[in-house]
């Protein structure tokens, strides 16, 4: 009896074998999201670009002076975007009311009075900015006034040269030559940069801008210039080649300048008004300096 009890106790007390450890499920890494080489929402960018282009072409083919109104609206929005970026990122306060009002004066006075009207409005805008900022005291006065003068020159004064392309009888052709040249430069550079861009043009300013893209801009801009000056205006093809090359240089410079401003402020875009593009100022950057060069060259090549 005692022997049976001992055998039962041996069976009861014997440790049960530990269950086999279940293998941990393998962690499957999530597939990395592919980043478009385009660097932006391409369908949205194309859609917005087509809408803007349609508005410009419609104004030119109906009542061409409506284009000056489009310029005036774009200049006002761009000024507000720049003022907002300066205030948010660096605490710089431009004299917004004088710059906005003076900017509209530059655009609309450029219509009947040309560069004299635009420059007169610019000088008066600077004077008003100096007075407008006085109540704010000495702290940051020079900084704010410098930014105000810069904003008045960079946006509305440059934009006034685009307005001066409209009044001549062949104003539609002049505006189209200017716009097509800038669009061709941007599009050619964009396509060439996406497809074969390897050598950065200015890596510390705009890493995505490449020499291959600049070559694409140059080819597209020169072709566009030769066609527009010979077909839309009474110009020669060789003049169009020079015109297109100059537009490519100023459009590229304008893009680099705004990229440098944004890097200095630590912002990605000036705004978010245009899907796929950023703010309106992110589209005006290449247009503004190109408007000045377009007016100068077209005045020399195709005098009124």
C-alpha cells in the first residue's frame, strides 16, 4: 500500500514538461512610400496652371486691359503672402497698407503714364512707409523699413513692367511672348530636371535645381522666343533667341532669389493658396524679374 502511494506521489510531483514557446510573428516592414521625382502634387499643379493660363488668355483675347486687373490682384495677394511670411518667421513688420495702396498705384499708373507713373508711385510709397512706421519707435525701424522698401520694389514695381506690355496696339503679342517665354522656361527645366537632373546648380540654395534642368529651360525658352517674336510680333528669329535666353536667365534667377529668401526665413512656401504650387508668390518668383527684362528687350527689338 505504501509502495503504491509512493508511486502515485512520484507521478503527481513529477514536473510537467514546459510547453514549447510559440514563435513570435515576423515583423513585416511597411513598404516605403515612393516619393515622386516631381516633388509635388503633379495633377493639382497642372490643373491650377491650366486654370491660371485660361484666365490670362481669356482676358487677353477679350478685353486685353483686363490683364492689368489680373496683375493688380496677383500683386496684392503676393504682397500679403510676403508680409505674412516675414512676420511669422522673423518678426519683421512691413508697412502693409502703404505698400498695398502704393503697389496698386504703381500698376494702374503704369497704364497711362508708363515707367514715369510707376516710378513716381514707388517713390511716394517709400516716403509714406517712412512716415507710417514712425509711431512704432526706434526698435526695429531700419529692419522694417528696409523690408517695406524691398517688398514695394520686388513685387509691385516689377509687376508694373508687365502692365506696361499691354497698352501698345500689339500688346497681346507682347504679353504672350513674355508669358510663353517664362512658361516654356519653367516647363522645359522641370521636365529635363525630373528626367535627367543629376548635377545640382546651387545645392545650398535650391538642391532640386540642376544644370540639366537649366539646359532644358534654355532650349525651350530659346525656341519659344524665336517663335513668338517672329510670329506674334514684328521681330526677327535671332531677336527671339536672345529674348528667350534672357527670359530663361531672369526666370532662373528669380526662382533662386525666392528660394534663398525662403531659406533665410526657414519656410517651405510663401503660402498655400495654390494646390501643387504653394503660394501665389511661389509662381510670381520667375515672372516678376522676367517682366522687367521683357519690357526692356521688346521695347528695343520691337519699338512701339
